[in-house]
C-alpha cells in the first residue's frame, strides 16, 4: 500500500481494471447526450461500440470537467487517513480542469496543513496521459518517494508523444477544430489529418494526408523519427482508437515490423467518452516516449 495517493482523471483513457491493478485513483469527467448527464466511467455503464454508434446516428454529446468540490470530496478521505496526494491533471491546453484541481488543492492545504498536495499539469491527453500515469505508478512501486515521482513527472511529461489521425472529420468540424469548408473538401478527397499534442498541451493539425493507408505509414514514420532510441526502443507504447480497432491494429503491426521487440506489448485502448465526444469515431492515436516536444 502506497504512502501517498496517486490520482488522475478518467480522460487518461485506460480501463478501470488497469487503474485498479496499478493503484491509481481516478475521478470522472461528465458528458451529456440528449439532455441526460452521464459519468465518464471508463465504459462501465455503456460500451464504446454503443457510444460511438450513437454519434454516427446523429448524437452530439457535450462534455463538462470535474468541479472544484468534486476534487475536494475525492481527495479528502485519503488526507484524513494521513496520506499525501499527488494528482496529475488533463492538459490545461485542452481543459480548465487543472485550474479547478489547483483551487481545490489550495483549500485542502488550509484544512490539512500537515499534508502535501501536489497538482501537475500533464500537458497530455487520452491514453498518452494514461501512459504517463503508468510510468509514475511504476516509479512509486519501485520505491520512489512522493517528491521523486512528482519531479519525474514534471521533468519527463513532454517526452510523452501523442500522434493522431482521423478518417472521419464530422466531429472535428462540429467542434470547430476543422472549418466546414475544409472538412467537406477533406472528406471528398479522403484526407486523414495527422495531428499531435504540442509542448503547450494543445491539439495541433500537422499534415493533411490523402488516404488512411498513407496516414498509417506517416504515423509510423513520424514515430520512428522521435521515439527514444529509435528501433532499439525498450519503453512502453500505448494506443487508443474510436470504433476503428482494425486501423489501430494496422498501425501496431507496422510498428512491430520496425521494432520486433514490441510484439504483443502494444496496448490498444478505447478512446473514452469525453475525448471521444470531440474526436468522434474513426480516430487512431499513438503514444510513446521520445525526444522532448518543443512546439
């Protein structure tokens, strides 16, 4: 049992079983469909297939972040037990939840001055955020202290690379990330935009690539340009996908051709309901440790 609480948000897009196995506490975002609010509970109350099918059928889910009071209720039991709290939040470039977490932490420090509460902006999202949490849990389990784990997170969070492509631009158009004109033209030309999360934690379009096959090849090529140690990489690789698992598996297979040591070790997750509300179906994301993101 750890001497401190390691926590994150559901937008880290790993499974409930993963978080339980790694002793990582998580707090749920919310999403709304047809006027009804749900918890982003890692597909325990719905399935990814049902969720993305509803978007395909015309649903337009809205999302809401974790509130300050929810953080207080989430952390306070551990503080009462005498545990410190290390929380890593969804990128501030995507959500305001980091600020809410900081405000909650400040209130709780006043109630529990003897306890340490540290909130870190992950500058990460989806299973890339989850990948960072996995490394932190491994460090904690290997005996690293509260401060050592927190300092490692700050020092290495920009080494977590996030690369995405999408073959369905509908949700990106609706959310304003792609203009309607560009989206219609891109759909007609079978454009699969390649995107990443930059060093400020924002999702940035990088290349417009025609056809999914070329997007897969470019994603793998880009990975090999940035991954730590190149073909000799020995770290973790994680992926997430929204109702397009075959596309994610095609990326994984292409990566294994470059790095055979990863065979059977690439974890493919479902994009969660909150991130998925913005990507819609058809998105594949790849995460790995590499050179520091600089733009």
